[in-house]
C-alpha cells in the first residue's frame, strides 16, 4: 500500500516538475525572441541614424536626429538577449529534446519567414532605385544594413536548427564577433551624436536659441509700436501680456543686448557647444511671413547675432483713434 502511494506521489511530482519545465521553457524562448526582435529593430534604427548623420540629405530636416531611445535599447538589450540565448542553449544542452520544442521551432520559422521577406523586399527596392538612377551613398548603406542584419538573423536561426549543442551552450567566436560589432556601433553612435554631457550642452544651447528668438520677436514688435528699440531687455517684460524677458537657463544672467543703429541691434549669448548646418536652422516665429529665414548658427563661446529691421517689411503700426 505504501509503495503504491509512494509511486503515485512520485508520478505526481514528476508530472508537476515537467509542467514547470514546459512553462519555463515556453517563456524563456518567447523572451529570447522578443528581445531579439527589439534588439534587431533598435540596432537597424541606430545604424540608419548614424548613416543619416554622416551622409545628410538637405531634403530631410531630421537627418542628424539620433534617437537616444534606440541607443538605450541596444545598450540594454544586447546583454539581455545574450543572457537569454545562453540560458536557452543551456537548457537544450541538459535536455537535447528541447531543441525541437514546438514553441522554439515555431518562433524560429516565423522569424526566418519575416527575415526572408525583408531580404527579398530589400533587393526589389535596390533594383528599383538603381533602374530609376536614384542611388546615393546614403541609400546604398541603408540597403546593405537591411540586407546584412536580417540576412545574418536568417543564417543564425538556420544554423541553430542544425547545431550540435553537445559542443557547448554557445558559439564563442560567433558571440564575441557579434558583441564587438554591436559595441563598435554603440561607440560610433557616441562619436556621432556626442556624449551625454555634450547632448545636455546642446539642449541648453537650444533653449538659449529659443530665448533669443522670443526676444528678437518682442524687439521687433516694440520697434513697430514705437519706431525705436527698447533701452534694455527689461523694458520688454509685460505682465499684461504675460511676457517675461527670458534669461540664460544655466547661469540665470541676462542676455546681452546692444543697439547698433536706429534699425540694427544685436543679441549675444555664451554657448557651451558648437551648432552649425541644418541642426542650427531653428525657425523662430516671426511677425508676418510666418518663419524667419535667418539662422542661428553659432560657435562655442560668446556669439552675437546682428539683426536689421526692414521698415518696408515690418512697417510701424499706427495707432487708431
């Protein structure tokens, strides 16, 4: 009787352990492939943004916008994916039958399917652009990115289906090579987009440009109303309209303002970064034409922007009695 109960208990424990193992393997494989998808997409986006920065296109205004989200995703998901893949391979090493687990094979074939579609579509787009004579270095590099990354994923998954896991939980040379490529891309993105301190400096300088644009607008309105420039920037503050003259966001000091002639003035600020090219074409709301065509390119340090008011364009506003 005792032997029967013991046998039943052992069978129940064995069934419970098997159920736990199936659940564990299910979510382990699912997490591995989700991290692979997220990492692959983030890596492609990051490479695209690096290409956009190195090979800008004047048609697009966002050519140098490198997303910190894609960079953060690559930094975090790279070790996460390698850890999950290593754990999955360890489970297969302990129990070779898990290599053919349905969830794993389904995820592999689905991923290979979409990777294959991406490769085929990439080839079609490349030939189409070639026939239309629209190939550029920027475009070719992006096409190669789409070709290489999904192509590598397709090859790796096919390799994992037929791999002999008895030789180890992971292919060390392959893992090191992939990690070095990702690390080089991350380092390259920092070189292109700048370090976190440089990014902060650029954001602060963007605030300075916005402040100068507001001040410039208020000076123009003041000149139209009085046909002269304000004596100082504090004169522009108007609680009735809710305008308070902005100050430097980092130091709290007032911006420098000088009257050059009756129709020319200059605004000065001290910048902590250099900003030139398309990145510096900050369009500030203006009075009649919607947006000014003047740019706010600047070097690092103290920079002054000289502005001249055209009376024909910004005619004085005569009071109505």
